[in-house]
């Protein structure tokens, strides 16, 4: 039984293909179109999945869309009615699009599929599970758990903004839902907006900014009290009630009532390129603390309702890896599995899986050791010929290695010498994290590496932290964590033995002073609060990346390297060797490794294309 899942028309469009319950392929549309968070119909992603599966659309048993458009339209109409006459501008903006396109989404999907070779006479089933069921399915079915609680938290689907479910065997039962307009995800996005970052894109920046807040400052407690008194009522079960007087997302064209928020917190809404000040950092820490508390309360409620030993998570808020680390430390459950593509992209996979197990009533067979996501390497790959043709196109100079062991030894040496290395190997990752398939790498011992990567390679805010990739069996040598974290979705402290003591006035230092203080013998991956967003690397899922880190360990004694996504600010992660070479030449990256080829920047012909990535890509 072959089922295609699709998510589209909001943000992070994607497609996923399963065959008899097994995940064959999955990818986001943005990687092909080069438009970050592309919301359009995922034609390229669908074509890739079908090609990888050796199928045509007409051979599928079902095509499954990740939510119910008419239910979403019902929520839109009821919300405008409830808030009327407020929101008339937003209503007039939204309605023509809904009436022209989204009301007739089934027809629109069919039209797009016909362009890809679909024969409507074949009458392949077109199914529409609910949004949060798609999230729940994406987390539970690939997990290694026979029975678990499932927690989904995001902005909003149709009506639900969070859900608690029980997964058992092939069945998922929805036990409890939080409903629009009350939403933990939208609350966090409102602060993302107020602090100058882009909604549905910059939430992870807010998470990265929060630790720069001074935990000893009275501002933190003051801001938390304001939030909990004026903006949100946080219930014992983790549900939230938001005072809509302060928010504009229900019927307006922006997230918050800026005038009221500015009066509440005592400073202006930050604009994207404004300087970051202590008040911004402190407010970021306050809302992160409240979010973590809400997630932990929801998890406790999930435990109470299900009695399960295990927890699965999905939805955009499940990408808050700081919160995830705190939840894991709370020991509410024996273990947690978080869907690596936890946002809307993962809804495509969950939709297909929900159809297979729930609609078609097919049994679930757990045959995998850790999970069924294949390390999340589910996207396109490439051949030596593809690399050679890219080199020929740009008259690029390279060294080709017949033996990968020799290449990994050389690449490890380049890293140890302080070079920044682009690393493109095997299948592209599914989800927002680069996991050693499409990554930029550096030496974590190098105190200048974070600054160099942010300012000269990624062209982004200097406060942004970088993640460590560590050999799974060596994780406990570097971090206060003995488990696995293959998808870079958990934050845990750097081991005490590796830390350097901070000066007495550390809390009072400004952001820049804190940023460049060496906190450990791994300064480039040790965040300001001595934490790190860990990726454990496993030989079974990514043998080449494992080999590289093992070579670095043999050379330096350190089984850990810096890993960040292969892109510049505002650009999607690279997909093809061509994407990688272009990004390599337009940044100050030193070396590029693609498959068995190494490109040295010093040997490359002059880059004559005068295009400007700042103009080409909308900044995130």
C-alpha cells in the first residue's frame, strides 16, 4: 500500500511517501524552489518522492492532505463573527483568497496533481485528516513505543492549538484539546514578533536569545508577573487562556497590539535590525521560562490521562529544544521521542501514516532499533557525476578521493587547522535541522569559530549559538547527558569538568561581553548558560559523518565538532551540489566537501556572478 502525504498553503510545504507503512522519502518544497518556508503546492517534493519510490501518482492507494480546509474556514468565519466589528480589514483581505482558492482546495490539489501526470479517472482516494492528528501520527508511528502519550503543541490547526492523545498499537485516541484563540504557540510567536524576529521563522532565535537574560535581574520576575497577570492565565494542566485585548492575530494583520504591549513592558517593539538590549534578553528569558512551565504541566497532564511510560511530541513548539531538555530532566516519562520535522512539514508524513493505520486499518509493526525516521535522511541524494558536472559548469578545481577514509582524514585535518568546511553527503535531511548531510562544520575548540561562522559565513546575529555533533558513545564525556539525541532537539549542560569559572560580575556583563567569554574547552558550542544543543551521531544512520568525527577524534582527542546548517541567513538549506557550490563561493567558507570531492576556496576561479544573497533571500 503506497500513500503520499502533502502539507501546503500555509508555510513549510512538504511531501512524504510511505510504502506498507515504511517511510520511503520526504522533503520540504523550499529546498527545491530556494524560497524559505515556501507555502506553495509541493510539486518538486512530490515529484522527488515519486521518483525515489519508482511510482507514478496513478499507482498510489491514497493522497492525503495534512488538515481539513473547511474546518479551518469555519474557524475563520466564527472568529470574525465573534470579534465583529473588529477585524474588518483582515476579513476583507482574507476572504477573497479563501473563496477563490482555499474553499475549493480539493479542486486546486487535483489541478496541481494533473500537472504532475495524475489521471483523474483513476480516482485515487484523497483524504483530509485533522491537523493535530497529522502531528500526533507523525510523532507516534515512527517512534519505538508500542504505547505512549502524545503531546502536540503549535500555533493553530483548524480549531486545536494543542492536543493530548494516547497512541496504542495502530490506534490514536484524542483525549484533550486546547482551542483557538488560546495557544501556547501563538503566545510564543507574539513575543517573537515583539522582540523583532519573524513569526513562523524566528522563534528559534528567541529561544537562542533567552539565555542572555540575566537570571538575577529583578526584571525577569517583573516580566513574568506581567505576562501571567495581564496576558495569559496558565492553568494547572498547562492550558492557557490569552486576553485577546492584547493580541491581534485572531482578526488583525499582525500578532499583537503594539501600543498596549509597549505600555505593558515599558519599551518599544523592536525592529528586526535594531540593537539587542538587556530588556529584550530579559523578556526573552521570561517568556521562555513560562513556556517551559506550560510544556511541563501539559506533559504531567498527559501522564495523568494516559498512565503511559513514554511520550511522543510534535508541533512547532516541540522544536523548542531548551524546553525539551528541561522536560526530559523532569523525568515525568521514561523516554521521549520528538518528531525531527515537528512543524507543518512533518504533517505531510503524519497525514500519510494516519491514513495507513487509521483509515485503512493497517497494523503497526515496530521493527526498528531507535525509530523509523532513518536518522531523518529522507531527501534527495546525488552521484559523483552530479558533482563532476557542477564542477565543470563553474570550471571549479577539486581533488577527488577514491578512498573515503583518506578524505575524512584530510577533512578532519582541515577542521583542526581552524578552517570552515561545507559538508554535503548522502540524502538530505527532512526537517529544519542539518544533521551532517547538508552542514557547515568547524572546530569547537576554536574560540573564534562562533564569531567567524555567524559574521562571515551565515551573515546573521552574533548571539546565535551553534550545535555540537558528538559520537553517540562519547556524549557523556562532554555533556551532562548519557542518552541519545540524533535530531538535535535536546539541550543539556556541558559537563562540569569542561567548564571554566565565570568572573564575579558575569551576570551584569552586556550581551557582547558575555558572548565572547570562554566558558569551556569547547567555546564554540558552549552557550552562555553552559548548555549545548546536542546531536549524537550514529554509525548506523550516517556512517560518513561518523567517520569524519572519528577521524577528528583520532587527530585531536575530541569526538565532537561544530555543526550548523549549510545556508546563509534567509536561504533554505542547500539541496544539490550546485546549491552547495554557489553558497560556498558567496561566503567566506574555506573548503567544500561534496561526496568524495574536496574544493579549496583558494584554488577556485573568480566568482563572477554579482548577485547579492541579501536581495535574493527574504531575511528570516
